[in-house]
C-alpha cells in the first residue's frame, strides 16, 4: 500500500524539481493534445525522459502526494481530454436561445425558503443550481443574497440538487438543516427532489459544473448568460440593458 501524503513529511528539493518538471513538460503540454491532436511518440518520449531524469523513489513520493493515477490511466485521461464545456471556444447550446420556463411553476420542488412569486414580472431571472458539498457554491451565497435583497428588478431562484452528478436521492432534512445553519442564504431556495431543474435547464445547457447560474429575460425566455455566479456582475448589467 502506498504511503499516505500525511506520512511523507515535507517536500524535498528533489521532489519539488520532479513536480515542476511534470507540470511544465507533461501536464501543461499534454492536456491540450487530446483526441485527434494526440501524439503518441511525443508522449512516450516525454514520459521516458521524465522517468530517466528523476529518482524513482522521489517520483513515487510526488505521485503519492499528488494522488496521481498510474501512467497508463494518466495517458488515457490526457488522450480523452476535458469535457466539452471546459474546452476553448465552447458555448452552451442554450446561450442566446429561448427556453420553456413553465417548469418553474409546475415543479414539484421541496420548498426551503422564499417564494417563486414575481419571476415572470422581473426584468431578469437568475436561476442557480448548487449543492451543499460543493465548496465553490458556498463562496457565492453572500453575493446571491446581496443581489436578491438590493436589486428588486432581478428575481433570484436557487435549486439544490445534492445528487446532480450521481442521481442519488436527496436527504431533504439534511439540506434544510444546512440552510438553517447559515446566515448568508437570503433568497428563494428549493430542493430539486425530482430533478426538474436539472432535466429542464442544467442538462440541456451542457455546462455541467456547479455553482451554475442562468441569466434569463422572462419576457422572452432568452438565456442571456450562463456561468459561475462569481463572474455574473458584468453579464447581469449587460442583460439589464438589453431587457
């Protein structure tokens, strides 16, 4: 069994050198060479050079600390490449398109706090999907609260989906307890127990990451922007000007 990272002690200069070499000459290079851009000869030469340049014990320490897979698994990962939505130039198929929003009123959702009332009359609708286990989601709670409390022309509605990537059942009581324990979630919150929001807008949008916000003009149902709520300030103002 490999030693755990906590038992390895501080990084040695040799381990730091191996890590920097790996990042510069393997990771940074081959994460861009996926699918039809893959160069097997280049990969083999790079791996052989890296292995020859560093002591095997040092490489094992770095490998264990970084929790990297085997070389074969790493090669398969690089060859496959990142999901489409993480690739340069990708745009969601929903961006700029009109979407059917009747699912918002139809539900069913488990209510936590706030209301759906007024979303059709708002200049902008912000729909956000999140999960309690998602650390980046926690970082946007306060910003969403400020938005909901200070911009009456914008309606914020958020949907919790703990099993958004696994389709696992949601522990409704646990989610409600989580929300109740926080003082930075001052906006409408619903639990997407039947994957209505996931199936209606998250999956069709194909930007499969959270937290994820959709900025929509309710009057025409057009999706004006999709992304991390931390990056939403400028797109919101642009969408308001177009509303």
